C-alpha cells in the first residue's frame, strides 16, 4: 500500500474528534478541503486535536488570497502543529474564481508557481531574511510585522494538479503534487507523474524529492451497489467541469461529459448517477471493504500517498458520518 491519508470534514464541532479517531486508527495524515468551510480554520481544529499525524490542506485556494496571507497562515499552523503541517494549494477553475470569489483567473500554472515562490519568500522572512520579490503577478518587498518567529522547520508545499501544465509547475517549485479525487492509477502513472518528473528535471531537481500524492473518491459500504451510486453522483459532479475532460478522455469516457452537463443543468440527479455509474470502477474506490482495499492497493508503486475522501455532493450529514466510520475502519492499522 502507498501511505494512506484521510479527509475529515463536516460540522466544525465534530472535526477534532474525527481527526483524533483517524490518528488513533493509524492513518499517516489527516487532510481538510476548502469547500463550504475555510481550509485554515479546519486545519487549526485538526492540529489542536492531534499530536503525531501529519495535518494538511487538500486544498486551500491560492488565488482568492494574497500569498502573503497564505504564508502567515501556514507559519501559524506549522507552529500550532509542532511542525506537522503540509500546505496544499489549489487553483480551482475559472468560473469559481471569477463568479464565486471575484478574482481574475489568469495564466494559472505560472501564477501558481509564482505564488509558491512568494510563500517561500515570506516564510524565509520570518527567519530574518529580507523579502524582495518582484515578479509577473506579485511584488513583495516588506517584511512581516515583528513578533512571530520562524516556523518550526520547513513547511512542505503541495500543488493540486489535473492537467500537464500545472503538474509540471508542481514539479518545478513544490514539494509535492496533490492529484484530483477523480483519478485512476493509469492517469497518475501515464499523465500526472511523468509531468511532475519533467518539471522537476527542468528545474534541476531530483524528481524523487517531489511527493506524488493523489486524492481519491472512496466509498465503503457493506451494500456495494449503494456505495457505487454515492460515488457516481460525486463523480458526475466533477465530470461537469471541462477542466477534467482529459481524465475522462484517457479512458474513453469523454462522450459522457456532455450528457452529464445537460442532466446537471436540468437538476436531473438520477440521470447524472446513471451516466456516471459505468465510470465508477475506473475513477473511484467504491464497494465493500474488501473491494475498496483492492482498488486503493492498485496505486502501490504509482502514488506515494493516497488521500481517501468520501462523497459530499447530495449526501446527508448522517450518511457522511456513516461512510466516514466505515472508511476509517476499513484502513485502520
């Protein structure tokens, strides 16, 4: 098996307890996503509730924030966690940036790479170095306010990537890549990892120094059919986004995107599920505990870490709790 991480989410009042349970169950890392809730608030609760597990954001959105603010939050979380924090950054897609956060979406791969450079510059400024970054997208020449010392050791930075350009950028500047939850061992092996390695080599880095981490839609249920339908709805939600078309095309499912988008526009949830069901065994790990363990094991030797996360689209809080409990148990060590 690769290293196994798990996503925790849901009500903030329950987050710490879920993180503690994951740590006690032997998970290597615990991650939070930035969907309905702030990644950094959630990571704070996870860091406070745990003592040894890695704590990461998978992912925190980079463009709606100044990279200086992101660096300050990362420094604080590194301090709070005693050096256990991993800063995972994501660009999100054009529509979300422009229509939800009212920020421009321009040249995402180069801008992401520069944001990582700025974050490292600011983290170094907490160590006493004078910042002087004058780049294409950002200019930072003023040190942070005094009163906060350096982070307790390096803060690893991961970049979320689906397509080749962003994966190459991750290989050039980041400590790891964070693959999308709609994925497959083949996509990681044939697209994601080679692009990361190419970026690393072009930057004069050893590709083995860049962690290839991938997220994965993971649904465990003793009723395998129910698990697959839950996974299908999450998969269909992702498949409405054109950015992810190459993932579908690699396995010959590109013709599904148009009908899924139409069903989504009409609010036809059942239609979305039916269209996505044939793709579930390719892009997710869904089924009984035994089936799910087998599918996750297929990433061994391909990904260095797999972050397991359940479905959250169209899923009730009660169902989320139920599937989290089953997932936690399935990979407990």
